[in-house]
C-alpha cells in the first residue's frame, strides 16, 4: 500500500483571514500541464481566468509560483486564492470574552457566521478574529448558527483542536441558551422535548418525523410579561436547528425566526429583527488544563429589552458589562 506524502505547509499567506485553496494532483493523472488539470478540475472557473491566474503567478506549488506551461506533477499540491464574493458587512463587533495561548472565547453577534460557508466568507467570526488578533492558525472548536448570537469557542493551535472538538462531540459541554418567544399560559413547563429530526442537504428547514428520537431539549420559562416569555433552553443533543424546531413544535416559535414555522427570505442587509436566540453559556472541564471552565455571554436579547423597537426593525446587539469567567 503506497504511503501518502505529507502535506507541505502553504507557501501562500491567508488573505482577509481566509486560507488559500489547496488541491492535490492525482497520482494517476494523464494531463500534460497543470493548466489542463485545473480546467478539468474546476469546471465552474472559466479557462480564461485560469490562464490569467497562471500568467500572474497566482497558482503556487511548494517551490513557488507556476508558469503557464508548467508540466503536470502527479501527487503534488497546488495553492491559490479564490475570488471572494462581495458580502454585506455585518455591522456588529465580535467581542472577545477570554483569550490565552490555547483558547479564544468570543461573544458572536447575530447575523455573523462562525466559519466561512456559502456566500459568507470574510464576514465570519473566524476570519475577523484571525485578522484582528493576528492568529492565522485559529480554528473553531464548534459552530454556532449564523442567526444565533452568543458564546463560541476557538482553539489557537492546531494540536489542541481535536481535544476541544471531542468535548462537544462527546456531549461533555453543558450549553445553556436563552430565547424570547410568545408566552402560552396553557403550555406546561419545564419539560424535555424529544423527537426525531432530519435535515436534508439543500433544504433550509429541518423537520420532525416519526421514529426513535435523536434529539432532546430542556425548555424552561424564566419569566413572562406582555404576552412574551423569556426561556432557558438546554440542548441535550446537537441536531441542526434543534432548539428552533422544538420551540416551534411547542407552538411558541422564537421571535425573528425566518425558517420556523414558515420559511421567509429576508434581505441580506436586513439586520432589524435578529433571531431572539442567544447561546448564554458554555461549561466544561478543560481537556488541556483540567480546570473547570464557564464562559457567559454579555449580550442581551433586544425583543425582551424593548419589544416595540425590535418589532419596528430597530433591533440592536445589546452588550452588558458583566464579565465572563474563565
């Protein structure tokens, strides 16, 4: 069995906090030139653009930029920066709650994706933190939905990432969320909602189907006023959109949800009515230091602070001064 060659470090730096694309040329390739391979490998990219990238020295191998007629090299790696899409800037800052040589814990605003995906690339918490903190190797330990605000954790060094990811995959992190939703006096709470959730690729909304439950969420009512409730949500499992779907299934969908109970299509620059869901805290035993850790968001939910302003599309990203513990 042939041993795969180790991946060499990228010869290109990040751009706007985004890593260059890396491709490995197949060992059994029959192309004569790198250009021929890229034209076949990247059908969505116009051949004229590939030619321009090669002329400009924008496609690199481990030894440096490749010439337009560079021969194909089986098993070699290529790097280049992709064209970044135009993005609507998210007008809210990422607050750093905690930072040391191992962890960065951030307080993410609504509307900002955690990591690059789809049309959200540079306008993500990861790209911003890499740029602002000067930490190009920063990696996510887990992810938080783009529309959800609150505590999200990153590792500073690649060698620590797996240990913290294992915490989340092994359900050894206690997560608490806060939400604002309608108050139903006939809804018996607290309760644990269990259901089977499926999420199909390419379909925005997850759905509940008959069968063995694969999701569980604890729902508690903290207080209510004016027809609204402030809820504590504790996910036992981590299915996509789990909390949002469970609240909707209870008949109290979270305010500002563009997917549950019905899919809407807000404009990309509409930041007026943020989803009223906040990742309030993370609590765990640190796998590197053995310390008990608890990190708490400083953000508030605008519909609870002033529902009239939130409903009028004047939603804000409130931050209070309460410090987060490490």
